[in-house]
C-alpha cells in the first residue's frame, strides 16, 4: 500500500477525534543509524489474523517489525499491536525458566527447575494417569500455533481431546450456523468479500475497534468507494460513526430485527428470486414463518422504528448481491447464538450474496502434505461421546464442557496441557471453574510466555519463547489467494525459554514416544513440506510470503449446477439437521433477560491497542492504553451520582465485585448498558504493569446462557451495577 492509500484509510476510518490511530507507524519510516540492518520473516502473533512481516535488527539489536508488502493479511502494514511485537520479546516480566509446584514449609510455591526435571516430572505423572485411569484422559486447551505440536504428542500418548476458546467462547455459533445453512463455515480470515461490497451490515461487529488488519483495510476501501454501511449496535461504535444507518438496538433483540428484515425482503419481493429458486431449499417454510414478524412487531422488541427497519432492508436489496450481512466473529452472546447466526446466513442467502462478488468468496489453501510420521494409536474411548454427547452436530471441542468434565473425583479428564490460553479470564466465571478443576486434576501443565493467571494453577509451568524467537508451522489459511508465510526466529530464545515443537518432542521422548517426532529440528519438517510444493526453507527465508495459484473459482460458478455440502445439497433455509435433533429448523426469537432494577447490561468489546489480556503487560502497548474504563450514559451516571474519571467497582447481582475502574461518561452507550474493554484486571503480581489495573469482565459474568446447538457460553446476559470505590469496604 502506498502512502496515499493509507491516508485515505485514515481519512475514512481515523479522522474522527475519538478514533485512535488504527494502523501502526507512519508511512515514512525512521531511518536506522549507521549500523548493519538485517531482516527476517515473521508472522505476527499478537492476535489471530496472522499478518506476515519482517523483523529488522540493527547491529543485532531489535529495531522494528513491519508488514510484508505482498501479504494479503496485512497489505504491507501492521496494526498498532503488531508494530509493538518487540514489546513481547523485551518484556522484563516474561517467564524465564520451567517452574515446578512444590510443597515447602507447609505451603505451596514454585521452584525453578531444569527442563530435564520438568520433563521427567510430566512423563512420570502422565504414565501414572495412563496406568490408573487410561491413556485417553488427558485434555489439551490451546489458542495458538504451537498447540499443534502438543496435540501430536498427546495423540501419540492416546489422548485426542482438544478445545480452543475461539470455538465455544467466540466464533463457534457462526461456524455451526453457516455450516448448517451453506455446508461450509466462514473460517479465518473471514471469507467476506468486503472490498467489493456496495452495502455492508455489521451486527455488533465493531470493526475498527476489532482490529483485524486487512478486514479494516477492506472496510475502508469499500467506504471509500461509496458502499452503504448499516451498523446495528447498542453502542455508538467507531463503525457506527461511519455508517449511513446506526440502529441502536435494545441489547439481545437482534433476532427480532433479522426476522423483520426477512419479512420485508420477502413481502416486498426484494429477495433474489432466481438465486433462491436455483440454490435454496425451504423457502416456502421460511416465507410462512416470517409472516408474523413485521417491522411493527420488531419495534416493540428492538426499539427500532419500523420505517428505519424497512428503509435498511430496501438499501440491502438495492445493492444485492453485493450486500454483505457480516457474520460477526465473537458471537457467543445470549445463548440463541447459532440461531441468530443462522438468521444472518439466511438473510445473506435471500440477498444472493453467498458465493457472489461483494458477499462471500470461496476459500482455498495450499495443499501442503504432512511430514511423514507414524499414525497415532486410536484412543481407548470416544471422548466426545462422554463429554459433549448432547451436541451431536459439533465436531470441535467445547472448552467449557472439557472443563466441566475435569471437576470431581469421577471426572473423565485427569490431566491438562494448557497452551497460550488464559482460561481464568477467558471462560466466563473462569476463576471458580479453573480452581475447581485444578483441585481434581492430577497434572496441569501450562505452556505460556508470561506469568498469566492460569500459570498459578499449574503443577508445571513451561516457558515458551516468543514468536520472534522460534519456528512454527507454516501459515497456510483458507483464503482468496492460497499463500504460505514463514515465521522464523530473529533472536535466540531468551533465558531458558524454548519453542513448543522442542517441548512436545522432549516430552514425547521421555514417554518413549520419540518415533512420532522423527526429526531433529523443526527446520527439517518445514524444508521437507516446502519442497513438496516447489519451494524450500531457504527460499521462504528470503521471500517470507509466497502466493500459489488457485485451483477453483473465487465465486459460485453460474454455469455449473452446484451441490452444497448440506444433506439436501442445497442452501438450507430450513435446516433438516436442526429438525432432526429437535432444535428449531427456522430461527425463532426469544426475548432476552432484562436487568433487575438498578442494574445495567454488561457490554464488552475490543480496543485497537490490545488483544484480550495478552498484551496488557506489553510495555509499548501498556503505554498506549494502561487501563480500561467503564462507559456510562450521562442519565445513568446522574442517577448513580458518578462523574467522569471517578473510580467505581462493578458489582453483579450475586455480589461479585470487580477491581476499581474509572468511569467514562458518554452518550455513546445506551442508558440501559455499560461497556468496557475486555482483557484488563490482571491479578497475577508477576505482571508488573498489568496487575491491578482496570476491571475484568469475565469475573462478573453470572448469567451464562449455553447454546443448545453448539454448547458455547453466551456471555452478554450478565448485569452489573456501579458501586463508588470509596464506599467499598
Ligand atoms: N470475558 C470475556 N471473555 C472472553 C472474551 C471477551 O471479550 N470477554 N473474548 C473471547 C474470545 S473472542 C476469544 S478468541 C478468547 C481468547 O482467549 P485467550 O486466547 O485465552 O486470550 P488471552 O487472555 O489473551 O490469553 C492468551 C494467553 O496466551 C499467552 N501467550 C501469548 N503469546 C504466546 C505464545 O507465543 N506462546 C505461548 N505459549 N503463550 C502465549 C498469554 O500470555 C496469555 O496467557 O477469549 C474469549 N473470552
Ligand atoms: N484490537 C483487537 N481486535 C480484535 C481482538 C482483540 O482482542 N483486540 N480480538 C479479535 C477476536 S478473537 C474477535 S472474536 C473479534 C471480536 O470482535 P467482534 O466480533 O467485532 O465483536 P463482539 O465482541 O462480538 O461485539 C462487540 C460489539 O458488539 C456490541 N454489542 C453488544 N451487545 C450487543 C447486542 O445485543 N446486539 C448488537 N447488535 N451488538 C451488541 C458492542 O457494543 C460492541 O460494539 O475481535 C478481533 N479483533
Ligand atoms: S491484525 Fe495486528 S496484531 Fe493481529 S496479526 Fe495483524 S498486525 Fe498482528
Ligand atoms: Mo475471538
């Protein structure tokens, strides 16, 4: 991207005074001193968009990390967080050596140990679990690339239970819903074709604060070329401020709006008749189903004027099929989330946008073979049948279910590996659940870079080196242009830290399972894989990013009769699979719980400077945003007697209180809600910047709504009130 284009983005998305700078640095980069500058390819690990970049050093000292110009994830530019990647490497509070929990002087503490001692301890406990309970009783929680290595090691041992919080606490409902409707999920990066959209509908997706790099850039491009933006959000988000229509919906009532939109599209004959006739099944049932849900009905639920519901439906239809009703990403909200995401999928089908320019494109990845290694044994049992049998449509691990089945003497799971996920702050009400699981488990190994809260519950803490100090698997994501990107070490691992591949191989060898890791070094694996697709590690060390040709079409091919991967082979407006398991085959509206007197909806989200809790202690990002604040509407603030900048604590109806947090009085939130950025309120004392600053939303969640289709945790049904910090005993 050249400087002019960047300025356009800034103008489109960044001009408003309240808007933080979205993309890091400035186009004219500072010149280095007189030293020797070297660069090595990397893939950013500050969030999961996985932008490729280059780490530059001057005379062997870290200088800066910048985006790769040929990378579709970043178009040459890293975001605020990615630009601060060096902060993760230099953080003085990083874990430095393996730690073992020991009983000493009547209490428990962690003792630094050698890798050998840590591995021996882990192998001994795992063997004991295997002998006493079975080798299928280990579970893996992971949110990051290195987790795959641990997964291989655990599969070799006989355990294949695995969950990541990006399913049941994040995008599981949309993947399930789109799978049921179109036979395929949305995936990551999201397969949205926003750059070509003429109308974009964001339902709670706060793109701009949710800073997934190229997604923000394509939204900016679409706006620049005149696309209409419709934002549905109870909060005046950054995206709302760029919108032609901001629908400040009553929290939790989106389904009513979605049904009313369908009602208008069908009754005013605005849907894509030809597309629906050709590709969809169940239209008749849908048309009858939505008759009851006209905009006047929806008004009573959502508080949105019938005229604006009609007007926005017509705007969507005018631009169709280049209308994208964005599927959202963190969509575990009110428990009916798969159904709400189904409604979004159906709306896209009515507009004919699935598989069409400006809607959703077909994804492809590089056909990259696995390194030859023995196949792991078949586990002794089917853990899904034990742990999540009530969700037959789900093949992915449901993290909260795995936790539930780790508590108590008779629990199925006896040991955990936790890789790069801070479960106490990631699962709603996580502290109590992780505490309970830790009491029952015979082994908990945590692999992290930082002394996060989860490490406090571990028997063994293994310090991973940061992404700038290691190889990982090649980035190979399903996307528009199949692309490989290489992450390689720019620095030697600091202290006694090591990469996950080394850790997994070391434990496997201690377990007598070394044959499953038939290589000395991960470079061997990467070089072998790359040679199978006509490249090599040496080439990728120079290129960083390599694009590959597509095999199939980017959009639906109008000339070919198509079979979708659903039972009927069609886009299922009426879901036969949901009907089969006794769930609503057509989405139905359930009114959400309302806050008790004196309480507010607890709304939360992202800020451009941080990723969840993982970046708060990053010295560069902490400086940009050292604490969160609780947004309160002026009317609510007046009633509560609190003012801008006052410290308060949030308290839920069960009496749980947060850390103290500052009030931000603003018109940008509805009077019935408060809003805060997730990730603050760390309690581990070893994170010296992050500890004690701001409040944590996860600890306040008391009314978690499980999704009956996919088991995820609906996290938006909790309520809080504000207690002045001075009044707290
Ligand atoms: N209350 C609440 N809960 C939420 C959300 C919310 O908004 N509010 N959001 C949900 C969503 S959308 C998601 S995707 C999940 C995210 O959930 P998590 O991924 O669990 O989020 P973090 O809290 O950032 O925890 C990441 C952990 O990984 C460690 N880490 C970072 N880099 C590395 C590395 O290179 N190697 C290793 N080994 N460890 C590393 C960090 O130190 C930290 O302990 O949370 C979900 N839970
Ligand atoms: N900077 C930054 N960017 C990130 C991340 C990060 O940690 N930091 N995390 C990434 C990840 S893993 C994810 S999953 C995404 C999450 O980002 P998104 O999927 O975009 O957002 P959500 O967290 O689902 O929703 C937040 C928005 O929903 C609004 N909202 C709250 N309640 C309702 C409601 O009832 N109805 C409607 N319509 N809106 C409501 C809030 O006001 C807020 O604007 O962000 C990604 N991008
Ligand atoms: S969006 Fe930002 S933090 Fe995420 S991978 Fe890209 S540069 Fe890194
Ligand atoms: Mo997420």
